C-alpha cells in the first residue's frame, strides 16, 4: 500500500498519509459490512421468523455502525486513540444543543432495557395507537389504527413517534401484559315488552360459543402473571349484564377476544344475534320512540289512576 500511496502523492500532490487513512477507512468499513452480510445470510437460512430476522438486522446494523465510528476515529484523529477521550469529546458541548436527540436516544435505551413494548406489539402512546413496525435510535414507527376507522382497524397511515415520548406519555400495550386478550362489550337494547330474560340467555349462549375456548388459556396466563404483579382475578367467562335505558332493557354482553380480531368477533356475534332474535316472536329490538301512555287503561291494576268523576274505593 506504501508504493500505491507514494505514487498517488506524486501524481496528485496530495499527501500519502491522507491516502493511507482513506484506504484504511474504506477497507475497514467494507470488512464490517461484509461480516454483517454474512451473519444475516446465515440467520435468513436458519429461520423464517420475521421477528427474529428483524432483530438480527437491527442489532447487526447498530454494532457495525458503532465499530465503524470507532475505526474512523482512531484512523483520522489522534485524540481518539483512547475510548475515554473519544467519549469525552463526543459528550462535551452537546448536552444542551442536542437535548431532544439525546432524550430520544435515552428513550431508545429504555425501550431496549425495560421492554414496555417490542416490534409487533399493538400499543397506544399519548393520542396515537397502532402496531409497532420499526424501532430506531431516535424514533419508533406505528401502523396507525383507530382514528376515523372503527374497531381498532388500520387506517393505512404510518406514525413516527420520538422515543423520548416514553418518558412523558403513558403507554398502553394491547398484546403484552398479564394475558394476550382484551375485553369487548356489545350492547343490545330490547323493548320493555320483550322477553328480556330469554334474550339474555340467548346472548349468554352466543358469547359462550364464540369466546369460551379463550377462557382456559387466559386463566393460565393470568396465573403466570400473578407471580410478578398483584392481580385480583376477574371473572373470565363470558357474561351478560342487565340495565334499563329510556327506550328499553339494555343487555351488555362482555367477553374476551384477541386484540386484532375485535371487529371480526363483533361481526360474528351480531350476525348470530340477528339470526336468533329473528326466530323469536316475543323479542324485539328497541330504539328511541315517542309513545302515549294511558295509565287508566294500560297501568297495573293496583297503580291505575281513577277515571274522571270517579273515586277509587278506600
């Protein structure tokens, strides 16, 4: 390499030392990226998991960049011969000027250390919700859900969130916690004249048919999580609650479902409700109406008002 750099110096007039540093830098970077390519090629052959491949790709990229920076520092700057000096020069004078980027780097380290979420999780942070599809040093990326699209389905938009948000905004994880399910509720309003007890039994049967198979798995995961968190065991079996609204009797069906299948499960249950209620002549859906009520003719016998001109016997 000495002969090559001396020839280049004579030809161009640029010092041979500069060429030596340039060739050494290019050679070192090429070797690093070649090693990274070989490692990723081995990983791709051994697994088809998108999560594992993504993690290896990101980790190898961070390691290669870190070694490349150290290599370039040692080649181009004598002051970088020691790691301590390099770190000291890097941190001096940037704490205030680069406050937000440094906070984002700290947030990235916190995410890697504490794992409040990972790539592939469905989360909500601040006013944004979606599936985590990428995690970088300064920001993570969400495939947005919700907003104008109902039932937590994708909007098609990509949201980039600064990593520093994990220090100031609450994070809600749909797919990681003491079990991998969420509660969903479907409210069904029937008229006061309907057989609401029969309707409630129909709803309970439909919910059991659609969600009972998740209860056992949820109970096992809750038992495992109780070793780490203080959890008061809730009722995991599907249930139906009764309340009264202005227009009728409100029956609220509550059941477990997988976070990404909430809309599909709601559709399946509603279709089953419509089919079963259509078979019953004594069950009707209620809706806001206006009616005239005559207590004399319609009220209960013991609570009817006396007709005009006549008093009730004492």
